[in-house]
C-alpha cells in the first residue's frame, strides 16, 4: 500500500519539503565539515604547501583526514563515497583541499608560498614584511607563479630535468628572499633619480632616467671556493649588490661598455645595464617566449593619467635584470636528484691546480712558470712554452 495517495497533496508536499530539508542539511554538513577540517589542519596545510610538493600535499591531507576520522570513530572517508548522507565528500571538494583553494569554504584569505593572499590575489602583509617591501606595495601571486614557471623552464634547467628524468628542478623557491634582493637593487637604482616615496611615474619621468647603470657586488659561482653553495644551485646572490656607476647618456653607456670589453670583461660594476627602466622595456614587459618571465600586467594597470605604478617598473626590472630567476637562499632547495648531479659536476670543476687571478696579478704565482707547467702536462704547445 502506498504511503500517500497521488491526490493527497498535503502528504506529498510534506515529503517534498522533508526531502529538500534533508538535502540542505547535507550541504550544510559538508560546509561545516570543511570549515572544521581547515581550522584543525591549517598549519599542517601551510607546511605542506611550503614544501612545494603536490604529491606530498595530497598524501598528507588524506592521511591527516583519515587519522582524524579514526580517532573520532566517525564513519566516513574523504577518498570515497559512503552510506552516510552527511559526509559524502565530492571530488570537487577534494580537489579544493588538494590545491589549497577552498571554493566551498568562506575564507577571507588564501595562502601561497607560505604567505597569505588577499581576495584579489595580491600577497598579504606578511609577505611584504618578509620581502622588505613597503606596506602599500602590491605583488600579485601570479607574478610569483611566473617566477616559478620561468625557473622551471629555463633552457639549462629543462635540459637537466630531461637528462635526469625528473619533472621538477626545485623543491622549494624562497619567493620572499627573491623579491627582497631584487627590490633592494631596484630601489637603489630608482633612488638615483627619484625620492623613495614616489609611487607613480609619467613617461617623461621614465625618459629622464639614466641610459645605463653599473652594478657591483653580485656573488655567483666560484670554483676556487668548494664551500660556495652557488656552485651547486647555479643561482646568484644580489644581497650585497648596489649601483656603482650611472651612465646618463647613451654615449657614456657605450664608452663604459667599450672599456669593459677592453678590460677583458673583468672590471666589476662597469658593464652598463638598462635594468628594464626604459619606456620601451616597460611597455613590452609581458612579451617574450613561453618559457620566459612574462608577468601579467593587467594586475598592475596604468593609472588614469597614463602614468605607471612603481610595481609596473619593478616588473620590468625583474624581467630585464633577473629574467625572473630565483636568487640564492638556504630556503631555495633543489630536487635531490638534481642536487646530486650538480654536486658531481661542480666537483669535476674543482682542480688542485686552479689558480686565482689575483695571485697571478700580484705576482704570487709566476704566470710564465704556470704556462710552462701546463705545456709539460700536455695542455699547451710545449714548443712554445718549454
């Protein structure tokens, strides 16, 4: 016998109402679970995301959830549907947890690279503090994503990954330190022409800037120093870099370039660079090959009067001077397989007979005797130096 008559509208409507209420209860339960899960696991998720390993993130999230479920003796699983109507977690929600973008949860902020991100996608105040940026300076998350893309798609990096059969070269990139080192040098260059608190720049302002800058103090690989970590990472350290020369006109820049070439490309701080602070470079900052650093400039729009923001100039600086590459930092780490390979290659570069240029220039090492020794070892023509 039927529970209700097809003509019994009151009973029929009551059952429909109950079904609707059950569905709403189910959805509310999913949201409640999501919020509770995030509150309980927020710090863990941040640790996972900092490790920059998607595989680890999925594993840790699932394990953490299953452990919580077991301890509470609750009958549900995040990895599969169950008979419980309240804990039938959809694949969309699982993907949201996996990518740390909680679409089903009303959060004021998200996180990326270990720092908060606001609702518009700009990095939070905690990132600005770590990167040494002014409080009102806006770096968009997409810019950091572009740095990671450029780092992983650099031609040398790509060939190394292909040779070793790995998908990622870096296990973590210290984005705060990367932005910090570049911004300090950028600020130093901009400070040669404008006060530090200037935040918008007209085309006339940009055209009035020097034609070139000489940068000194940059540290890189040094195979005379086996303890130098940059021999392994191949990254540069700009923490002590500064503007050492300013070339106001194209003629001065050309003269400096010729002098640098005549010196055998040895004089630090002489080579003129535009640092991306020319109008042409600023206007074309988003253009380039797919593997290059091509920041999305829609998040750094021109002002209503046509002037450019300080952030827009910084993007052009990043593209021109750093090519969007990470900088040396203990927190920037390599895939273990890549690190082992690079370490082996660096070891091959160390030579007990290596002679520092300073030792030759100061007379500590006799250059003629050095060449004669190389000739005797078969490296050079013995008839010339014997």
